């Protein structure tokens, strides 16, 4: 009799475990159809000892009834007659979310990372005087950037800023060190437009002036920043360069975030991406804004937001950013 | 600056090869010379050899062709040649079958019925020069069959290096090699000059007068007589070609060669064309005319430094020579000029003429005034070597005030402070010494260096610190971060406002755009603020600064409509520019634009277009983001680019903070937009001053149920909902918690001059359950008020 109990419990457990209407129907066929397992048990009665035949017959009969009831019960649980069928494959109702402009996405990211590193955001005018763009920045009177062929002048002495460094000068003029700011904003050049150059683009410059600020700290700071932007294995490389407003100056290369420095199409097999310029603020610039260059030192850096966005999102034409084609914007 | 590895080897003992090139390129970048390209030049002249023309007769079927028999050692070839100068007895370069000449491969062929196996080549066909004036004739000493590779074959690597604006010295091989020798730990080798001078003196053949010694502190002249001006030898032509210069003749090529070698530009005059055998250095006269050797004419002014003879100007000093005095094939006596000009004066000339030459590029950055003697002697000896002649004794050297070497101090403590790490004193001394800076004084903290005059960029201590760290290696700078406590952040109010506006508008389903600040002036006209013109615009499409953000949004909308982008819901924040009482002002501004489809047809909804009520809804929801403000909306009184019948001004505490509504069709025409456009424009600063969400306090929730009732009111077609709502509010007082319009009916049943609005009113009390009769009383009062006070009918 132990056998019977085991068989019965196995079958009922199996029926109870049905996961859908179709599954329950499959179980009915498996046990109760003409060649179903329970039906076939009736045929086994002739192999049973005569004194047990009656008991076996009762067992199979009641098992059949029990199984049928259970299958119907299980099926009823799956089919609610009052429910309307839902076609889950129809398209959902359309919702629209507002998109970030890719340049703002990058700008916001820079603001967040530098913000956490203690940099405040500073802003300033886009139409500037020559003093804030050139003179205060140690840019000699003969420097090519001063020519109308290189910069966009509004009138004599006033032009669209070519760097956001003017914001640094204005910030330092107004206060006393320490200063720790970034100045994201638009800058302008008198430059013919093509896939990699536009007359207007977006810079994010940074400035940190304090006692004991050094070139090595600049390198460390930029490395920390790029690690936050591109991942913890990011490396930073400095190459000597020349800018009138910083000394020593460097161009900043960052190990390619796509290939990790092994060389790929993004970094033109060099393993490095050139991402900005930086240096120690020139003593003359500090003196121009009344900061004692013996007591205070500081660094400045500049990053091109378009360049960061082009690399990050694979944008090949810089003009796409101000074209504002919604098919472009809706990808962000 | 292009550097040939083959030539660089002559100034240091280091050889660049395929094994070490990558390492060198990397190290040069770290030293401050970024390599923009590496070019391998190779010409092995496969299938070219020397031939002897043994026979040359006229082609029977063509006047201009000749039939030649050419002995190439192993055999004699028949070659048809079209060059007029071909003749029997010549030794010539021959391209054999299989040779590649320019872009085609030589094959055995028939030309006008005569067999031709190979080709006799001109110089350009060998890639030796641009010369195509007939076939090249070689020296007879070459045996027939000699592979051409033995004569002209070469292989070189040319590096294109970026030299920063402060480093004029590195624009010459010697200057660059000084850095390269430091980099590779080799010795700098400066070519020695041995001069054979004749008894006659230069000073007897030419007189030099400098009228403006401030602009021209030094002028050296030297005369070489009876020079044979001819083509340069192959090595010189190849060298100049490999770095991108065109060979001209031996004298001009030598001046270019010595400029590339020393970084000091020099000029050669045909002495016979120097009137009065006199050089006068002076400023140009106002409106003086001059034609440069490339045939361009210029009108000069008093700022332009000129080299003149006793009658006329012969060169724009330091920039370019004139058409009238250059060295040509007929020149016999050469006057060499090696001068030092004031940087600013050269820049004046470049600014006026826009001539950026190899010479001006070097003078503008500042060259060494004190290497003039070496430079002029080096050029003179090379001219004698390659063109014969006699070098007259002595240099005419006008150098009234010698420019001397300066001495600059470097404090080791200061170096540590600026760099943030320590470089050993001996390391600093030996590295600076090896690039030509001599140590003068040395004590525990202060070093003093003599700065050679070829490094005019080093003028103060910080320049020395930079050199010290550059030579130490930028790749060895440690990466330090100091864990000091952050400065308290300074909140930038404008930036915070912009971020808050952007966030809230994005949350309303609108996408950010960013447009150019520069626009075509014609688009500024609908907007009331006086636009700012750009003095020298790039083009007419960018000749003004935008005076409205709506302008930018309309440009964007127009583009997207033309591209069939159907759903346009956008906003922009940014600067606008205008004149205010004669001053240029720039302010932050922001606006929203809706046009086209609100949504597209789908199985569950019909498609529909944006309308006035979308911009109204967005404006209201947006303004509610900035706290509970008492806002007053007033129809009309909007700027003229809004449709006066479908626009609303928004006031807060009596001051205007924005407009929304439908735009005027005339304005849309300017932007070539033919469909309705809806805008919401608001005062950026005004939004910034609205009380923020941070100051907002909740209203308590009532524990008692709400009662909702609908009232349909028959109104005149031109009547408005607010008049009715105001009357209902007045009647009900505090018990009315909400009122809205839930249905509008128009139709024949009520007459074409009428409409019916169904208002839904919600009653609730905070302190009690409203009784049925209270509600009835309120409804009765509402209906009576509408009937009696507003003369309206209730349906």
C-alpha cells in the first residue's frame, strides 16, 4: 500500500505544480487520456494478486476522480472569465522625456566632479575687453590672437572672449586667495568652420591659487579628475608646451578610455588622447591681479567640452552640436 | 618644422632607425617636441640605369620625335624620345621595362609604328625636381648600365615636429640637435667653417647704412664675386625637397640650407642689381609701393622696415626679397645679408602683408643676433664650394650696440615650491649646462646662469624652472594630491538658476538645445532689443549677436520642420546681447518653443498638434516649480512677435516676469515657418528671485470628504471662463477647494453665438463634514450670482 500512496502523491503534486492553463491541460492528457498514466493503471489489474484486485480497483478509481477534480480546480485558477485579454505585444502608450544637450551632459558631469573636488563655478561676460583677455594674461601686444583675423571683435577694444581665462582674472581681482574655481562657458575664434573647428565652442577652465600649490599637484588633480571621468585605470601624461599665461606649461594627454592605451582608431594608435592644456599660473598674471607670487602659487587648466563630447559619444562633426537636429538630440 | 633623420645625424652621433623611432618620437614629445607625422622617404630606382645614346635619328612618322639607340651595357635598346635636347653621345638616365615613372609602368610599345623599349627621363620623371625642360644629361664618367640607385638612390625618415612659439632656436638643425643630443646623451657637432678669402675687401664693394638701428640692431654683409650660379648638386636638391623646399639655384639653395641649419634666415642679392653698391636699412615711406619676388604688390607705411639700395627698396626686411634684386642664372657677384631685426618690426610687416615665410616665422620668434658671423661665413664657404668665385675679405658688420648675454638666478627652494617635488641640484646644473646655459655662481640655494643669446625666451626665474623640469622629464613628475579640507563652495546664483530651469523644463518633456550666439542680422529685427554687430564677421550668417533666445529657438524649429521632424518641444538657456543706452549688455535668458505634433497617431490615440493650451499648461506647471507665488496673468501686452489675440503676460508682485502664447505669423515668415508656433519666454533673473521649493510649506490635508458638483453655464461666444470662475470663488469663499472646466459645448441646440462651459466645483472643509443643505445653499448662491450679477443662464 505504501506504493499506492507514493504514486498518488507524486501525481497530485505534479498536477498542482502546473504553471499555466496549457500546462494543466498537458497534465490531463498525461494522466487521464486514453493512453494516460492513470488510465493505463486499469490495465494492470490482471497482474494483481486476486485478493488485492478489489483494493487496487478502488485505489485507481478514486485516484482518477481526485486527479480530474484537481486538474479542473487548477485550470479554474488560471482562467478568470471576467478578465479582458491583454495583448501585451501592442506598442505601449508613448511618453516623452526631455533630453539633455550632449554638451550640457558633459558640462554637468565636470561641474559635479570638480564640485566634489572643491571647485566652485564662476561665470563672466562673453563680450570682454582686451585687458581681461590679453593684457592681464601676459599676452604680448603682438600675439596673433589679438588680430582681427584670429578673434571676433565687436568694436575697438572689445571682443568675444577667446578663453574663459578672463573669468579667472575677474575672480582674482574681486577677492583674496585662496581661489578654487572652474569657469565653463562659451568662447569664440575667428575661424573658418569645418568638421573639427567652429567659431564658437565651449571651454571649461579651472584655477587653483593657494599657498603651496605645485605642478605635481596639478598633475595629481587632473589625474584624479580623469579617473572620475574615464575610470580608475586612467593615466595622465604631460608634454611641455608654451602658453603666455602659465609656466611651466603642459599639454595633457589621457590614456585612451576605449583601448586603455593599447592603441585603437579613437586614439589613432597612439594610446593617448590630447585633452587640454595646463600649467602653473605665470607670476606676472598673479602680479597683474595683486596676488603676491612669492607667497602664493597656483595652477590653471583648460578642457574643450566639445572634444570630450565628441570622443565620448563618437560625434565626428563638431557642427552637429549647434545644429540641434532633434534626431541627433533625441539620442541623448 | 621638418627634420630629416639623415641630416640630423650630421649634428649628433645618434642615428634614428626603424628600431628606435617609436621610442624617439615618444621621448621627443616628453621633451616638448610633439611629432605630428613620421614620413619614410625611399627611392631605390628599381629598373633604372645609366645609358649612352649611340645613335639619334628623326622619327620617320613624327616631326617632334627621335629614334634613339641606347647602350645600357648588356644590350642596346631602341627608344623613341620626344625631348628636343636628346643627341647622340649623351649619357642619360633610362627607365627600363617594368620601371615605375610617376604613376605608370614602362612597357615595350610601338610609338607611331616604331618600337620603343624604355624611356629616357627628365628630372621631374625621376622625382629629382620639377624640371621638365628636356631629358636629364648625366656626367659622361658614369658607365653604361650603372644602376641609377648608385647615383640618386636615397632613403630617409622625415619627422614633422611641432615647435612651440617661444622656441625660435629649435627652428634650426643646430638648435634642435642641441636638444636631441641632450635627449640621446650624445655630443652636439657644429660644422666647422674654413674660409678662403681673397685680398679684395667686402667693404670696398658694398657700403651698408642702418638708419633705424632700433629696428635693425645688426646687419652683416659679405660679397662673393664671380660665382657660377647653376643647379645645386643632387644631395642639396634632395635634402631641400625632403623637407618641403623647392630647389632654385645653388646660391638660393645655400641660403635656405644655412637657414635650416642655423635657424638664422639670410638673403642673397645680385650685387649688380644693388644700385650704388649700397644697402640702406630704413622704414618705408607712407604709401610706398613694393613688389615681392613672388610678384605680389603692396602699399606700405612708416612701420614697415625695408632693405634698400641707393635708388629703390630691394626687400621687405626679414620677410621677403623683391622681384628686382634676387640671384638668377646670370648673377656673378653675390651680396649675402645676415641681419638681426627687432621682433615687433617684423610682426608689423607680417601683419600688413600677411606673408608668413620661413624667414618671417623665425625673425618673429627671435633669433640669435650673435651667430651672424658664423652664419654668413658658413654660407659664403658653401657658395665657394658649390659655385666657385672669390670670397672678399671681411664682413661688413653694422652692430653699434652689442646684445649681451643675461644672467638669471634660480633658487632651488623656489623650484621645489613651484614643482612640488625635488630635483637634485647637480641634475639641474648638468641639464641646463648641456643646452648651453653656463653656471656662473653656485651657492647653497641660489644658482646663477648665463643665458646664451640664442635663447631669448629665457628672461626670468620661472623660465629656468620650466627648463629644469622639462629636461628632468615631464613623465617623471609625481602625481600628488593633498588631502586638505575643501574651501566652502561659493554658490553661483546664475548657474544655479540655469540648472534649475533646465531641470524643470526637461522634466516637462522638453529637450535642451544650444545654438550659436552669432546670427544673421535679419533674424534680430522682430525682437525689440537693439542688436550688437560683429566688427569683422566670419560671414553674413554670423554678423550679429543674438538679441533673443526665441530667435535661436525659431532657427532650430525652422530647420527641424524642413527636415520633417514632426514633434518639436524644445527650450534653450543662454546669453543674449544688446545695446542699452549705448553700452553693450549681456544677460542670461531662457525660452520654450512648441510646434508641430503633440503626439503621433497610435492604436490608442489620434494624432494631434500642439496648441495654445499646451504652452499655457507648460508655463503654469513650470512657474509652479518655483514655489507658491502670487502670479497674475493678463491677456495681451506682449511683445510684437506674439499674436496679440493669443498671448498672455505673467506678473509677479506687479512686475512682469514672462510671456506665453502663439507667435505672430509675420515673425514666423522671417524664419520661413508656415505653421503655428507657441512660445514661453521668461525673465531669467526674475525666475531666479522666485522663492524656491526649499521655502515651501505644505497645506494640511482635510479629514472630511469632498463634494463634487458640475454646473453648466450658457455664455456668449466671446465671454471667458475666468470671469465665471472668479464669480464662483467670490460666492463660495474658503469651502471651494478647486474649480475647473470639464466640458465645452457648442452647437445648434444653443445657437451659433453661444457656448456652454461645464464647471466642476469641489467643496471641502478642514474642520467638519459638509451637510447636504450647506451644499445646496452654496449651489443656489452660485447660480443666483451667475444669473443676477453676470446675467448668465444655467443649463
